[in-house]
């Protein structure tokens, strides 16, 4: 980006902020002149913060217009505000928070946008046409992997309208305390995964026969009331050996593929789209470039009548006071607080607190603590009213902006959002991850241009131009919105789809293993 | 097995037992005459128990010479003792248990047996020669799967002495509370998995670059002190895009394959063998046929100087008083009690207790509760002195019989035993499971002949002949011992290897997700 006539570029988000971040790739040396007239007192890495004024010990450090910490000692104008200089503030106390419901969405409706999707018997709409093979227990994972390979080789080429075959392997089903209070989470997740719109209500279930999680628990009757014909158990006495099992699975898969192959895309309103927003490998640019652009696209989808899920409890917890003024009703506000409290308690039982979230990569990228990370993370939710809150793995029941409570772990959040019913995910990254999902396309947005240049075939959209001033948040938000509709319609593939990159499903199981 | 002149066959284990089990496949009808002269009062399924005498309400029900429960109501001779008639006894209270150390193994040494293994720089000996690609975070799982496929296609055929290429995908590494007290378990597991003898001390590590679990934590210097050259991080700036990453991984894999390919099997004493024992999908025959045969083979391996791990805390907990008289020292006894207490507390925090272990399949197979299941399970440990106790994922440090504390979950127990250093596993099953491990051969033993006939290509050894009286425990135990040496030497493949059945690694992570 280089040294402009007026000094090196910095980004300050809110007029209350007493810090700004350095844009220059590779960072800047002590003595460098910034565009705000400040001369650097220290060497400062890219994405890290510099003090815009002298701060005395204990003074609040403000970013996004919010206190992200307090000065551990006196700080001078132009000094690098590294982790060691910032004392983290306490979390907002959940019992004393006030909230003011906003009864109706405040945004202007957006009309004239649609996508080409697969309409399902249950009313949902998929963006892909995938044969899903669910499993009731990890015991069958090896068999699942072998048969999917065989189906892809022998059957899939005959059914050109079917995009993929996916086995829903996981670590649950047996050897678990299935009656523990928290077991509801993994069970509901597995059940709702089979209902994901991209699987066309045509999932088949591979079971063993003696597991705790009964295969029929995973099947929800949709059009017809007898879905148990879609279950195949390896211990079934009609199977003679391995070859018999494989033949049985292949025969059922063929029937399913024939039905799926007859489906056609049709024009659907954006109201039929359910998009999940997530970030992973975040840096200080995430909250400045990629996440605000995602927030803008979130607003566009919601204005067009669609549904957006945002998640990651530990990255919302420290910004929750901002969200409580955007809830549609007191019930939604209470549900939001309920999910935060559940997680506080869950972490406490494990002997940790919210500070366990930030990673070495976050810190190297300039994020000092979870407060700063959270404020940059929740920008993905845009500005609209939060109409509902889902407990982990619950299915969407309303259109609009929804908080789906999940851990921030990328693969677990992805799995839970798939269970909630997303048909597409947007994933922002600062440090870079080759993340992809098997059950839905993932559009990856980078927060920095140097990442999207280096990872030219792994990143779908570069939001780094916002930092350099070559693009605005609005422009990049619109670009993302149009890209979402293109990918949803199958007109474009995401980078992860083209390369075949798929992370495994990872369940959130807070209950004991036995 | 049919109706003999003297009535249908039953099995009674101990002379104190007041119950016996029905051997006949398909079970027996009310009125059938048994070989002990009793006429059945009810229809009784195969493997289920029948009362050998009249029992009044609250009378102890005795199997394996131990109380497995108390009569819920009066029971008559010949009656089916189903789950509803049995009240479970309390667990042995861990603070009041006495133990009497047995300082030296009581068994006669066994000489003249050896196997052909791969000797490693760190002194361990492998039964297979596998290239292991460890991963420091689930973010790279998709990439790992793609490159393993490519390595198998393009490189592996050029290195005929290398058996396989395995990517150690898992759900840990980031999005986890890495400083939580219990995080030591998954971290130690991942670290020790890279040291498994079948990976020849030549593991390479695939990392991302910003994850919480640093790749270098997974590498233990062995012969040379700088193993960090075996780490490859996708965020490394030298990689241009996906293709660059793949090229980098392939180049490192080729170097590793060249070294592994030069290794040769050599004759090793049984003392160099580390075998894990496990059961899964158990039925009432497991404790009568397969597990006693395994116990006999365990004794043979220990007598020959080798090492055997048995595991599954929730299946030892209710029989622990029997094991405490077999410990080598007070320290070992205290360690055993420590692991039981840890698990009691772990289950309690999750709102459950040990009764969460038994599965619908166990119950259908005739096992009324965890006490009965435990007594049949610990028989796998044979009769020798317990010389050490390992916490979950700890590495073996002694030869002989070792209790490796793990959950009973098949895939988690398998993963933890691999971390502890087994080079081969024996797996007994009554209901049937297609279980297999990627990192070590698994010899599967069935408890019933009808299962091994139906699953002719999935089961390696039939112990069901013990129930019908056509084979003794000793004969089957010797057969298993010889099969273990054949498979360990590569002279035979296990059924799971031949078919390519491999369960995924599943970590035991009792710490929170963030």
C-alpha cells in the first residue's frame, strides 16, 4: 500500500476510539509517520494498535467505541499497544443487563433478488443436491467411508443432477451417557443434520444395531409417515458378511440417487435462503474489513426476506450488551441471556473462563483479548433486529436475523449451523484456513489482500481492499451478496468445492463419555 | 447345537452361581428341558439367564461367583431373569477398599515364541510400517484427506515396503480451552499417537499456523534433536495457494517414504509386543467364550515377557475389588483407585453415573446391568499381576499386564490405546461391529458362532465353539496367541485390514470447547 504523501495508512473505526490499527503489510518501524500525523514510538506489526493519545495507567482503551481494556501502565501517543499493556475488563454481568426490544425490523425491504434452488417436500430450499448417508454410531464410520468411495465411483456418474454423496460420520452414538442432561445437544444435532435442506429430505441412515442412539431417532417423517425403510443396520441378519452389507447399502443408495436425480432447480426468493456467518483465524483486520462487509451483506439478505444465522457464544459474550438492544422481544432477549449463562457455567465446570477463546494467531494478528475479538466478530450480524435465538443444534423456525448459540470452534460451529438448517455458509478469515464443509458451499472472505493474493485459489472474495481504501464496506458487501446468490444458484462453485476441501463434522457433546 | 439327550445346553461359570445362560441360538421356549434337569418356566432368549433355584425377593443373584444384583421379587427355578427382575448393587466404595499387593508375577515363563517386527530408533517395535501424517488442528483435516489420497495414488506404489499412509485427523487443536485442567488428556494423546511404534518414529506434522495447539508440541525428538523440520504449516508464506501446499506436503512425504521403505522386519521376542485388549457390542457370551479366551492369551503374552493393556474404566469400576488383589504394589493399587475416582467424579459432573454404560444391544444380549457386564469384561485381563496403571493417553513404561484407563467407548479406547503404544489390538464382540483401526491391525474375536458364520469375512476368530463345548478356553486362547503372532509378523492380515475398514481417531476431551 506504501507510504502516501500524508503518512502511512491507519484505520480508526469509531470517533470515540483512542487507538488505530496499522494497515501496512509487514508492519512499520519506530519513527514512521502515520496518516493522522502521529510518529510511531515503537515498531508496530501489521494489524496491531497504536495509541492516538497519551494514556495514563488504568485509562480505558477504546476501539469500536467500546472499552476493550485498561492501560496496565502509562502509554504515550504513538506507542504500540501490545497484549502486555492491556488489562481485560470484566464480562458484562448477565443478571444486571437491561434490554429494550425492537418489535419490528427497522430496515427497508429489498426487492428484485432471487436464486435458483432445490425446493424440498418440507418447504426448505437447498443450494445443492446431495445424497446424505447419516450414521447412528461411529462404529460404522469405516464402512461409511468405503461405501461412499464406491458410490462415487460406480453410481454417481450415472446421476449427473446429483452434486455429491456425503457420509455424516461423527463420534457419537455409543459409549456415551445418552441420558445425561446435556446429551440433548448432540442428539438434536444429528437429527437436524439429516433435515439440512441440501440433503433433499432423502437421507438414508446407516446403523449398527446395538448402539445407544437408535437410527430411528435420526429420521423425521416428512411426506410419508414411514421413513424407517431408509434405515439399514449392519447387524441385520439378512446380510451375509461384508459383501452383503455393501450390496445392501449400494441398492438403497441407487434408489435414493434416482429420486434425487429427477430434481430441478427453480427460481426462489431470497426469503428461502438460510445463510450462516462465521469467522475463523481472525486478526485485527477481521473487524475492520471482512466482518463489516459480511454485516452489510447480512442486512441485504434480511432486507430481502432471507435468514442469516450468526453464532459463536464466546465471541458474543463480551459484546452482548450491544446485541440486547436489537432483540425483537423480551423473550428473545431472555433466550440470549440464557445461552450466555449456560456457557459461562459450562466453562466454569471445566475450570476456565472466556479468556480461553483467543488463539496465538489472534494475538499475533493484533487482537489483544476476547473483548476486542468479540467486538470485531459481532459486526457480522449487521444492524437488523434479532428475531430468534437457537440453542445449539436447534432448527430455524423463523425468517430474519437469528443468533444460533454455538461454540466458536470453526468445525463445531459449522456442524451446528448445518443442523440449524443453513444451505450456505460465509466464512471470514484473517490468518487463513482451508476450511470447507461437505454439506454446504462455504464462501471464504479474507480480511487482508496479501492473504487473498497468496491463497489465490482458496479465498473467494478479498475484503482487504477496504483497508487500503480501494473499496468501501458497502461495495464489498454488495459484491458478497451477489456472490452468495451465484454460489447458492450453482452458477459458481466456492473455492473449497472446486478443490474438494471438506472438514469433518464435529459434534458439540458437553455430556460425558462412558 | 440342538437338543441333546440330556437337555439343552446351559453355561454356569462358577460353582457359587445361582444362574446359568442359555446357549441355543434363537433361545428356548417355556417348557424346554435343560441339561441341568431344569424345565424352563418362561421363553428365554439366547445368552440370557435362567434361575437355577427358587430365589426370594432381595436374594442375591450370583454370576461369575459375584453378586450381579438382587431379586426385585420372588423368582422360581427355571424362570427367565430379565432386566426388570434385577436390582443393581451399589458400586464398591473406593475409600474403603483393601488391597494386597502381589510383588511378582505368579505365572510360569513361556519361552520359544517370537514375531517379525520393525525395530524403531526409540526401542519400540512395530507390527506395521506406516507413514503417519499427524495434524495439530482440525482446520487442516480436509487438506489431510486430499493429500493422503494423492500420496496413495502417486507415491505409495513406488515404496512396496511401506504398508499404508495414514492422516491422524481429529477434532482438537483450536476452539478448545487449551489451559483447562483436563486438556492434558487430548494433548498427551495426540503427542503420544505420533510415537506409536507402527509409525516408525517418522511422523510428519501438518499444521495451520494460528492454532492453539502448536505443531511442535506433537513432535518428540528421538534420534536427532531437531524434529521441527518434520512440521509443515499451511499458513507458511512460502506456499502459493493450494497447489503450493500440496507440492510441499508431497515432497516431505516422499522423503519420509524413502526412509521408511528401507526398513526390514527382524525377529523379535514377544517381550517387544504391546497388545491392547478391548471388547465392544458385548453380549452374555462375551464373558463366557471370547473374553476368557482373550484372558488366556493375555497370560501367554505376559508369560512370554510381552505387554498387554486392558482398559475401559466403566467396565472395571464394578469389578475393581477383584483387581485390587492383583496389583504389583501399593502404588499401583492407589493409581487404580485414583483412575476410578477421577471417572466417578467426571460422570457426576455430567449428571450421570456408571449405569450410563450399558447399551440396548448389551441388554438384548442378556447383560442386565454394568455389574454383570464388568465381570465379563475384566476376564480379558487374565490372571497375572497388574504391574502399572496409565492415565488416559499415557505411554507404556513397563512390560507386563497394564491397566490403561480409558472410557469404554470403542473408538476412544482404541485411540487412547494407540497413544499408549499398542502395536496390535484384539477386539471381542458379541453383537458384531466392523471395527478397525488405521494405525494398527485389529484381530476380531466373536463370542458366538452364528455371528462368525454370518460375518465370515469380518471376524478373525470364532470363540463361540467354547459355548457349544467343541473347543476349550485353553485351545481357543492358544489359537488366538498364535494368530496374534502371525498378524504381528505380517504373515496374516486381519479381516479389517483386508477389507480396508478403519474407524476414525476419536479423542477423549473432558475439557471445554470454546
